[in-house]
C-alpha cells in the first residue's frame, strides 16, 4: 500500500496521508472509545507496534496481560478466548467503525491508522492507569 497518497472514497474508507488518518473522530467519540478498558489496552498494544499491525490472538494476549496488571485474576486459556471473542465481536468492529483501525476478519489481522489526537489521550489514560511506567 502506498502511504504517500491520500485514499478516500465511499463512506467508511480511511483518508490517509503518509500512513496516518487525516480525519479525527469527535471528542465525544474519542472518549466513548476510550471508556472501555479492553479497547484501551488493545490500542496501547497497537500504538506500540512499529507498523500498526497485529493479529487478534496477539492482541488478546496483550490485553490479558494488561488486565492482569490491574487485578488479581490469572491469565487462563478461557479468559484469553473470552477476550479474543470480545475483541472480534465488539471492540475491533467499533474501532473500525470510527476509522481508528482496519480489521480483516478473514485474516484476523488489525491495522491501526495513526491518530495523533487519540494517541495524546491514550498517553494520559496510560499514565493514570499505570503511573509507575
């Protein structure tokens, strides 16, 4: 994919320039997206990747690890599967609807479209949730 051009088109397409989304969700939408911890944890992981790509199973692993840091629940196979299912059925489609990610259900791969405004708020939430980092 050529990230130097702008791609726009039908409703639901991303408008990209240099690999970044050039449209920003409203503040209401941003705060709604960040209100759910599993969505935040998935975004923390995606932002930390060099290319913005991750498989859903890896996201589920990382979300489980983020959750384990905030509570006493152990990471089990059942918990991992529940997280993966919730990501696939709820959180990734919601992020895709907001043009934050592109989720390919067939390959089970997620691509994060860089959103500087979102990343600024995620930095704040990360600091509040994990102040020792």
